[in-house]
C-alpha cells in the first residue's frame, strides 16, 4: 500500500492490521470514485473562492481531476489495494502530478465529509434510476391494462378461485403500484438531496468555506446545515434510499410470485419469453423460470443490507469507523435490487397469456358473487341474496366479459380508471 495520508513518523504500519481496516473498502470506493472526484472539483472551486487557492492552482487541480476521471473510466487508472481508499488515491494522484498544489486539496475537508458527499451523490443517481425504472414498468403495465382490459383472468383470494377478474385489473394493479414506487423514489430523492460537504470531520473548520457554492455546483437542492448532523445522517439517508427501493422490490416479489404460479403446469396461464427461462442439467423436459425466482429473492438481499446498516447506526454522535461497513451493504443491496428491476419492463412487455388455460379455470362458482349482488340490486336484502347465491344449484356457466363489464365502479373490471393513472404517471415521467 502507498503511504497513508495520516502516517506518523516512528509508528510502524502493520500490514495485517491495515488489511483489516481497509478490507474491501478500496474496491467499494470504485462505486463512488467519480462522485468523489466531482465533489473534489466543487471543493477546489470553493477553496479558490475564499482565497486558499489562486486561479492557476484551481485550474491545475480541475484539469488533473478531470484527467483522473477519464483515466478511471477508461481503465488507465485502477483503484486497487495500492491505496487505502478512494480518497487517498485522489489526493496522491494530485500530489504526484501537481506537488504542493495537490497537497492543498484537503484544506478544510475531512474524509468524513468526503465519503458523505460522494455517497450522497451516488444515492441521488440511484434514486433517479429507480424512478426511471418504476416509471417504465408502470408505462408497460398501463399500456397492457388498456390493451387487455377485457381479457378474463381468474381472481383469487387465499389462492382459491374467487371471482372473475381480468388481465386489465392485474396490469392496472402493477401500474398503480409502480406509480407509487416512482413517487416514493422522487420523494426520497428530495429528502436526501442535501449537501454535507463543508461539515469537515463533523465539527466544521476555521475557514469561511463557501458551502452555497458547493451546494449549487454539485446540484444539491439544499445544504445540510448542521455539521454534526451531516455525520448523523450517514447511514440514515442510505436507509431512506433502501426503503424506497424496498417498496418496488416488495411489489416485484409479489409480481414474481404471481408469474411463478401462472407459469407452472398447474395454472399454465402465462408463457415466459424463452430467454427468461433456463434448462435443467438432468431433466431434459424442464424450462425453469429462474429469472423470476431471482427477482423474487432480491428483496431478501435488500432486507439484509437494511438490517446491517441499521445495526451499524447504534452509535453515539460523531464519525466512527463502523460506518465504513454501510457502503458494502448499500452497494450490494442496490446492485441486486436495481439489477432485477431493470429486467422487469422487458419481461412484462413480452409475456404471453394462454387463453385456453385461463378459460378452463373460470368456473361457474366464480359468478356467485355477481348473482348475490344482482339480486341485492333488485331489492332483495343482501344477506338473503347471499344465501340464495350460495346454493350450487344456482350456479351456471357465465360470460366473463359481461361479468367484467358490469363491474362499473372506478378501478374495477369495467371501469379501470386508466385515465386517472395516466395523469399521475405523466407527472412522474422524466425528461418529458
Ligand atoms: N473509508 C472510510 C469510511 O468509509 C472513509 C472515512 C475515513 N475517516 C476516518 N476518520 N478514518 O468511513
């Protein structure tokens, strides 16, 4: 490992201890490296604005930071165990290239606010992506709800056949769910959109740092004002983002469960596109829905990440190295969760219904509720109508489309209310 930023003369660095301290940290910092560089640029600008750097020094730092970002992106610079962490790597590179000017970059900042701001920018990026994929999922579901409004589907409660439902109702449910999930991403984005840079180690510094400038330059909606709270928000804001992702993954888990049932031989309502299935190493007849199963499983990984971060936050105020472990959980949880979600829109676009199997599953008992309500609408007290309709002798093959059409209150089969969902979704679209 290269020289440590904080190394003291006469104190031996023990390799095993260093390895324990650094762990996988420097590799995780690859995730945040470009954000760290971006924040370093804003910090340098701020230093120039208060006279710590002159114009030439700033220009040189900005040039080298940009070059480093390019080298990193194109693989000419590899962030690896030669460095203690990403922060040290940036500083070392600036010192190597610029000498004394490089040594000025860390004036007025700590790795504590450096890691906070880099993580914060990363969170904002991920929440934007979360919003985008939720919007895209809702778009697909809404379009299919309109196109398949009258395609019957059995409706279940307790996994028992209950009433006639429709593909339209099924799709509209996911459309509204993912609109809510997109909204949650937007709300959480606004919540975490606060600049911690300038809080230093958590107690400020004896410089008039231009925090308004770094807040603007980094595109934050507001400054995180209290220097000590900036540190307290580490992990807490990560949990906020994980919870936003969790809302989408909870829906994904239930959607994947539906598809897992619907694609089984017993139901047979849905055929998955072949590329979303795998074969068996021993059973030549199998086409397994592994993709939807791993989609279903991602919530478990996110829940584990959430638990780890939450446990780490059992700390007094101020920075503690414990917080370093929040990065692994965050990166892992988001990686799995977003990986699953980003496959979802195409999966939904391409799945096919099997009309025959669906029709075969619609049985006379599923019209009993319609019958009871019909009798009640004609004036019979509902409890009497219910008793009459409970008699299997009253059940007959029904017309699923008629049953759906009669479901005329907003949000049900005959009146899906897709225009209302459309208006909400339009407000959430990105770049429109
Ligand atoms: N790797 C560290 C972390 O993630 C960076 C901050 C180190 N700060 C310190 N005071 N040791 O927390």
